[in-house]
C-alpha cells in the first residue's frame, strides 16, 4: 500500500509504521503557490527539506527507514521536469 492524499510531514512516519510501503506527499512539497508562480527552486528546496527530515520523523517509531530507497525517491523528485 502507498499512502496518498493528505499525507505530510506531520504523519508520514505514522503511515510507514502502520505498514505503508511508501507515502505520496503533495502540498508539503509542491505548494499550489509555487506551481502557479513557476518557483521550481522552492519546490526543489521543499523536497530536499522533506526528505532530509524523514529519518528524524521515523526515529522512535516502527517506521522503516531505508536510506537507499529515500535517496532514489529524492533523486526522482529532483529530476521531474516540472
């Protein structure tokens, strides 16, 4: 299962701890304002910040933290031609 829709930094680790294979994050990374203004640098910054904070958010939970997998997702997010 991949958790999507309303998932963000406040609860991503909870979904992973509950057994989700991955989470799909929207406005925590891709804000409508940044898209409307074409601020791709801001979206990239938010994606980096979100993924950089995941290990800390997973600490102390049952959420699996897989650095290699996270790096792959981060690289993909940075490569998407917005």
